[in-house]
C-alpha cells in the first residue's frame, strides 16, 4: 500500500513546519521547532498539509502519518529498508485481513479534503470518467490507469449508471475503487509474497458481517446500509460494547475463538466453523460472515474468483443482514 510508506518525508515535514510557522533556516532549527510544537499545532498542520495534497494533481504524498524507510540511525531505524527489498521472513504464522467496504474510510478522506464534503455535479458521463481516473490516481493507480478504469466500470457499473453519472448513485463504485487500491490489492499481494516464503502458514480473510454502525466514518453524508468498514471486525474481536445483540454475539464468539486458537496454536479454529485453509494456489481467502445454510456453503472461494469478489459494494448495499457464518 503506497500510503503506508512516506513517499517524500522530508518535503512533507518541511511543509508541516512552514504551516506551524517554524523558522525555515537550517534542518536543525526546523527539527527543534517541530519537537517543541504542541500536539494541537502538529495535528492541525498535518491536517492542512493533507488537504493540500489531496487537492493537488497527482498522487497525494501525505507526510506525518506514515512509515519512513531508512533514516539517520541506519540499521537501527524502525524500517531500515523497504519490505520489498528484504529477504528476511520470520518463521511465524500470519493472518492478513480486510473488510468488504474498506474504501469507506479512504474515499471519505478524499471527499472531505479534496471536495470539501460536496458532491460533484457531472455535466456528462465523460466528466464522471475523468473523475474516476482522478480517484484511481489519488489511491495509487498510475501507469495503467485507463485499463484499470475500464475494468472497474465493466465489473461494477451498468451502462445506464454511467450515462446518468449521478454522484450519489455511484458512490459505492468510488468506495470500492478507493478500498481496493488503498488496501485490498496490497494486502492480497503481501499475503501471496509471504505465502511463497512460508507455505502453509499464511491465512487471509475478508470480513463481510454487518454489525452495529461503523464508527469510522461518522461524517460521511451518504446513507450506505449493510456496509462493513475499516476496523469493523474489532467490535467482535474485542466485544466490550453493549450494542451486540444475539446475532452479533454469535459472530463475536466466532471471532474470539478463531483469533485465540491462532495465538495459541498458529491455526485459526472455532466451534461450528469449517476448516480455514492457508493461502495457496487453490484457496485464497475466507469470508467471515454468517449465513443460514452454513455447512453447505464453502467459505473459502478459489483463487480465480477472488479479484471479482474482493469488493462489490454496488450489490452489497442492497443485501439483507442475514444470520450465519461463511
């Protein structure tokens, strides 16, 4: 995921320093000023920096909330080299995961910072296509953006929706694009990379169970029922809330069981849950949901089905919240 790594940390830090009002004389003075700045000033400056990056053309190189590769401490730095350049893999089991509507939190940021929380009135479907290109670029799709946009349109929008080009109607498409590019494709790629190095030890899931409303995007103005946003599985893994009804509690018991057994044995297992296969050429990831006919439903679709089913908010938003587990 490109946003996890600071693309240009020095320039980003300088911009945040300028916003705060630091003397831009020497690196030592800038460093001293940033260290002495209040938390409030740093947060407000980073927020203004983020707004500027999202509003500018091209990929937003947001600094101040990402990991810096290398640094003055050399091999003692938090991340001495980029993970892609590392050949070291610890011999431990790993679970990679994602949620169905990861893009809610990401597209909401673009909506707030670049669009000032105002929908776009497209004059034609061509304007809509150009905006979709922009969304792709903002979330990391570069050289093959036209090909990617074509795939997204053919798989997630009807010709009528494209022709109407109504912003509110096609918000699910933008959410899918943001989530896939910002998190899902990278997660799948990393899961495969680790699975090649550690066969039989890597698990991948897509959390698809609709529970209480997501707290991650409270300001998003579009009603998006039956959505599973970033971090929503944590409500079931750490069920400390009193908003979990009987159905939600069943999912919480499943999640706690899976993660507890994984921590103890390295294999995620829970009562009444079919075996969860590791990432391999045949099985790719497990959907964590609840469905009525659980024992006749295979929860881990084959590899070739994954990219088509990794996220489909356009149909997901109209689905009923049904009980059981897949």
